[in-house]
C-alpha cells in the first residue's frame, strides 16, 4: 500500500511540474481573438522589452551600451549607442548645468527635452547612435550620465582614463581625479 502512495505522490509531482502557465506567443492566439491583440496590449508598450535578469516585472525598453566621452578644457563631445525595443525617452550625458548641444541621432538633428532635471530625447525602436557636444568655461568636476551606461570610454585632455570614477547610483562620472593632474574636491 505504501508503494501506491509513493507512486501517487511521484506521479502528482511529475504532472504538476509539467503543467505550467506560460505566456502565449502572439502567433498562437486563436483566430477569433487576433483582432483584439492590439487593443489588449495598447497599455503595455513594454510587452516585448527585455526584463532585468532577476525580475520579469522590471522591463527596460532602452539599453545604452557604449558611451565615449572626449573632454577638453573648453568643450566636450560624446557618442552613445542605444538599443531600443519600444519607443522610449532616453537620458543623455549632461544636466541643467552642462546641457548637451548639437545633439544628433543617426546623423540627424534631435530635439532635446528636460525631464527630472536631465536632458532626454525620444528614440524609436531600433539601434541608434547619439552624438553631441558640451561647451563650458572649464572642465566640470563631474558629469551626469545615464545610470545604465555600459562600457564607458573617457578621455580628458587627450589622456584616456582607464578606470574612470563613477557613482552609478547617482549617475555621476568624475572628470577630475588624480589621473588627470587635478584633484576631486573634498
């Protein structure tokens, strides 16, 4: 009798692990429901966006990959690469104190807006290269950059900084440090 109970428990465990609710791929939606797909998903533009590795509910529709910054005494230049999965507002390097100028998306002029004190542009789905300039009287101590920036290449006064100082929680990249001959303020 005990072996019957063990067999029943094992069989139940196998069946329940095989029966899992999974999202239905859009191409498997029954024909009568196909016209409703757009209506159902209209308030979920992030539906097809990748999620963070440890949280399916935290989706990111725009991912910055490489940020190149060339900082000189009176000016700076940046080039940033984005992968966008759904139309998104994307942050640019800079702030209200160091506003980016001459911003181009895929070599076309872009309209820069302000959201939460940061410069942003709206990007369509796809891969994009965003470039722009800064003009200043002197090199600032730090520069705000998008918090999710991937690889950062920083050159200050034509010197490449191999390990730039970054406060990723605040999205602040320190431009002045011991490698450039200037010290960070205390």
